[in-house]
C-alpha cells in the first residue's frame, strides 16, 4: 500500500528532507520526500507489514532538530514508489 503525506510547519530550509531521508532509509522504507512551492513538504512511501505507516509518521514528526511539524495530511495513493528512499529536488 502506498501513501502520500503532506507535512506542514517549519519544514523547508531546516534540513527536514535530509533528516527524513536518512531516517527512512535507515528504517528500510521505499519512497521520496520533496519541497512543495507552498512551503509544505510532500512524502510518498510504500507501506507493508515490515514497514508500518505509524512508524513512518513518527519519522515525519521527528524531522530535523531545526524543524517543527504542525500537521501531517495522509492519503492512500495508487502511485508507484521506487525502491530506496530519495530526495526529489
């Protein structure tokens, strides 16, 4: 199952994407993270029994020491997610 998450708060210009990418990669998730023009961050992720959604949401909430997550909007999606976890620039 794949999910699309929109993260709002202080999440751009604070090493948020790099922190999420490192934590998600270390945990074995497949997906991506990228900045959106409106100041939010989008994260796409592939979820399964070994890699649950609640753990990924905890990673998004953790972010970087300089970030602040105010809200995470989550939607199930049919979009394909490639292997590995990458930052889209």
